[in-house]
């Protein structure tokens, strides 16, 4: 546990039982959701896996796309938040804290220097009132900001809750990685669909989109012709956006909140995956292992899994223990396309 996590743990365990508190949990804190419930604290997270882990521990928790509407104005004495990667998310949480905190309630912001934590603290102080900033070693900060009237101007959160068009036929929203663009790796994989489809055992495959985002791979598979599609993602914003794209385009399938498709049992003719390789702010090799394991479990015996990955990810080596056949069939110097078949 690093200094930032230690500082947050200290803040959480020091929470007074007679105070109302909210812990806003993003993808950066999987370890801390293993701690037992703390009296007076509720949790809000946008990550399905963190929600499941915390719920199993007995935490009172809500899973949503950081929807704070269930709580009334002035509901909390303290809100704890380890900053997210995306600026719009952080600004959204700070804005909501200005509504949810009682007079003289406190927002605790924790994060690293290179994550913009000091800047977020300064903005929160201008919105809410006075504050105190403490250094955590050489690279971290813990800021406590007290809500006082009159409030300042709300921060620019890019109209966080609103879905919007990004390029025909897609809609998306802040809160998911690369929400306002087409991922280059996914584009590279889609460009090979014309060559891939004739090699499938059926021209109308049952498709699993593993880590779907707003549905770029699913939509393009639908355009090639499929029997059905199941799209899964851990991120609540991704599930919302992908479902909207399915509805708008009349895609035969379902969008499911899940942790690396852990709750799926059906086997598929075609599994598509552009696996994330970041957990929070750090590169996390275990994520690739988990996506590969799910693909091996859910690919039909005569089916195929197609992965696109950054060149530096040792995906082929990791896949050899899970699939009988591993082929890197294309690369462009930045991304590689890997075909996996004969799941073990």
C-alpha cells in the first residue's frame, strides 16, 4: 500500500461514527475495498468489481455512473475521494460535493502530484471555502476543504451526465476511457473484419465484446452480420453508453455490467477484446491475464477470440497456457492483432 492509500485509509478509519460520510470510489482503490465496513460511511462507485467486493464485505454501497441524485442536499458531514484519472469526473464529484455537504462539512481529496491533485484542491477551495493541504512524501497530497457559504462557481465537468454524439453512428459521454474518440487499436482490428469474417465457422456468429466501452467493436461487428451480441464492461458509464448505441441501432443483444465477464456462462463463436492495460494510474499486467482467462472460458471449442493489444504487452506468451493455437496475424508497429483458438 503506497503513501496515498495509507493516507486515505487513515482518514477513513478515523471517521467518527456519529457523522454521516460518503466514500467515492473509482478504479484506483481495489485493495481498500477489502477493508471491513466503517460506521457512518456509505460508498458510491462506478466500477462493478469494486461494488461486488465491497458489498460482499457488508458495505452499504451504490453502483452507478457517479449518480448522486439519491441523496438530498446537505446529507453528509464528510466526503472522501481519491481523485480519478479523468478531469471531467473529478470536477463532477467536486461539484456534487458542494450540494451534498452540510454547512462546515468537509471534502477530503487525496492523490498524487502528477495527477493534478493540488490543482483540484485549489479549485475545490474556490468553490467550497477554506481548506488545508498536506504533503504526502515527495509526490502526494491530502487536501481537506470545508464547505462555507457563499459558494463559488461550479467547475467545468463537461456536462458529465449527458450522452452526446461523437461521430456517426456513435454516442458517448465523459467517464469512460477515450470517450470522445475512436481507439486506434480498435480501429485497426475493425479494419481486418472483412478478412476475418470469411474465416469464421459461421457468417452470423454469436459475439462477445469483452470490455465493450461505448460499443465500437460491437457496432462494427453488427454491421458485418451477427446472430447476437453480448457486450460487457466494468464501468457504469460504458454500460450506459453502449446500451444507448445498441438501442439506437437495433442491435440484437444485451449490455451487461460485469467484471471481465465473470458472470457469463454461454460460449461464443467470436470473442472480441481490446483489453485495458491500466488499473487506475499504473500499468497492470494482471488485467490482461484476467481478460485472456475469460476469453478462454467463453470461446466455443470451434470458435475464435480476437485481441488487439499494444506491442509491448506479452499477450501471446500469456495466452499459450489457455489456448492451443496462438497467432499474431498482423501488426502496425504500435498494435498487434492476435487470433486465439482451441481453448483449453
